[in-house]
């Protein structure tokens, strides 16, 4: 997340909370088994976090659920 210019704004024993200076990149919550993004309700924000999340699937180590197509996105 730091590589993508997110900064940690809060942490506890189970989670890290991130934000990005550019509001279009939304916020993120990193938990033990998942990374959750929250977008602002605009086209740019939804696009930007979708693209960021998709980059995590490039290695095949992570998967992203794409609600538009109704299935998991993973590079094989």
C-alpha cells in the first residue's frame, strides 16, 4: 500500500487503515485475510481503486472479486 502512496492513518492488533491524498483513490483496510477498498461515489474513484486492486492480481498471489462480471479476477 505504501508503494501506491497510501499512508497508514490507524492501526490496531488486527487491521491497518490507509488513506490516499488523492480522494479518488479512496481508503483501504488491510485485515488478516483481505484488503478492502472504499471508493467515493464517483466514476473516477471507482475506476482508480479498481485499477489499483487489479494490480495486486498480476502475480497470481491475490484475487479480486469483480462485481461487474460476477466472478474473481486472478492472473494465472
